[in-house]
């Protein structure tokens, strides 16, 4: 039993590591680094240090920060669903992960609506609409998955809804990536 727990934890940490390392490829979020070089009378240039204003950076593009939680919870929930075929007691953990995914999915929707206005009357407006509609479908599928996990008669086929939720998360995330990274 201990070996199973360690293996599960290792797989989860491995999946999380891959998600963090490879989630955006070689691209970086937002603006390129800018360095101000201050010219002085001496031949050595002075570089102004990079400053972070937490009030601005913490809440700027909040949707882009929150959205990673439902994605991670759905992926982890699906991985643990697969592991749950061998160990039924893991399904309780899946229920918690899916519930958290649903909550963060609602938050992601609410924060995304406010960011969508930046794309009105642009060539990406249709991408925003597609992303929003897929996001709504994803959140609905997450809550249906949670319902299936909560009802004893439906628990055995809840993995089917998990597959649907996972596919929707991946497709919605693709369109979100287009919006965030071009």
C-alpha cells in the first residue's frame, strides 16, 4: 500500500513538473524584458534594476493566473480516475479535485469576461467567443463530472464525463493560449 501511495505521488509530481516546465514552450508571458541603461559621464553604464509593483502585477490579467488551477485539477482528477480503476478509494480524491476544478472554473469564467473586452472589434474577437463558449461547456462538464462522482449509481461511468471534461479543457486551453501568446 505504501508503494502505491509513493508511486501515485511520484506520478502526480511528475505530471505537475511537466505542466509547469513545458506549459508555454519557449514563449514567455507578457512583455519582453526591458532594461534601462543610464548614461553617465563614466564609461561604465548603469543598469536600472527591474521593479515589481505587486498591486498591479498581482491582479493584472488575473484570468491568466487563475485558469491554471482548473486545468491542473481536471488533469490530476483524470489521472487519479485512471488510477482509481485499481484502487477505488482514490475516487474520493478525484471528487475533491473535480470540485476544486469547478470552483476555480467559475472564477476563471468571471475573470475572463472582464478581459474579453480588450479583444472587441479586433481580428481575435471570434477566438474570444469560441474560447468563452468552450470555457462554459468545460465548467458545465466539470460540474456534471462531480455530480456523477457524487451519485452512487453514476460513479462507475463518471470516467466518461472525465474524458469529456479533459478534452474540453485541452481545446479551451488551446484557444486561450492563442489569445495569451498570439
